């Protein structure tokens, strides 16, 4: 379970970095929001590792990312329905060059997504099966 936690935390950290890269232009950095992704991803990775013991760690990590995103977006949706949450990025006035500005980060995003597939192998956490 420790290997699943480590892989989940690393994958979640990459997702948190991507989210910070995307959102910090529009809203202030918040350490609680930043650390939420690695922790929830690690928890889901441990649950998946326990429920599906023969699954390779990179599959557990990628699946944990999907479950983390679902969990967080449902949580944010419930909070927004209660009127307690509105992301600051929706208050930012978009201009005609906003999409172009975001595309400058595509090489960085591709590099980080590629790291998602390589991390378990290079730190020796891939299952031998």
C-alpha cells in the first residue's frame, strides 16, 4: 500500500502543478487547494491498490487521477449549489488572446503528462508482472 500511496501522491502532485499553472493567472495560490489533489489522489490509489491487487501501479495512478477529478468536481459542484463557492477564475475578464496565451503552455503540459507514464518505472515502482 505504500507504493500505491507514493505513486498516487506523485501523480496528484503533477496534477496540482498543472492546475496551479492553469489557474494562478486568475486566482490567488492557495496551499490547501494545491495539496488537496495529491492527498485525494493518493487515497484513491491506496483504495484501488487494495481493491485490485494485481493492477500495475501506473494504471492505479492514472485511475486515481480520474477519481480525484470526479471527487473534487462533485465537491465543488455541491458547494456552488449551496452558494458557498465560486472560483475566482470566472471573475476574470477574458480577452481575444486568452486561448493563445494558454497554448504557450502546451509543451510544458505534454512534458508533465509524459512524466505521468514514466514516473513509476524510473522510481522502481512498476509491478514485475
